[in-house]
C-alpha cells in the first residue's frame, strides 16, 4: 500500500500543475485573478471551498498524527499542500507515515 501513496503523490503533483503552470505562464502569479477565477461561479466555488476545508483537515491530521508517531519536519507536508495542494500533501504524508510505522516493526 505504501507505494500506492507515493504514486498518488506523484500524480497529485503532475495533474494539478498541468493546469496551474499555463496560468502562471499567461498571467504570472496574479493572486487576485487566481481567486477571482477560482470563485467565478458556484461550481468552482464549491471546489475551492472543498479544497480549503480539506487543507485545514490535512494540517490538523499532519500535526496530530505526525507528533503522535514522532515524525520530524512536519512543516514540509504543509508546504507541499500550499505549493501544490491536498493532492500532494496528503498522499506524501501517508507515504512517510507508513514508512514510520513499518520502521517501528508493528506486526
């Protein structure tokens, strides 16, 4: 299962950036335009709010579960979430979480 989390993290990086990189190429890092387009209609607003709430839940999970397991550099997963999204932050955290658990020889 661990390798599936890594594959999901790779896909979770490539697929969103496929759409974001052309935006930056055309408009630069125009944050106001980004948010205007994100909340342009009810459907895109639905997805935008879903991502914000999912990100908050991810941050809570990363810090609570990461501390419980004694994982280090938890800020890295938050940075991944901010730079790409939940699609990278969550599977990458789960990948390293599985590595940590397996390293403790739980069986």
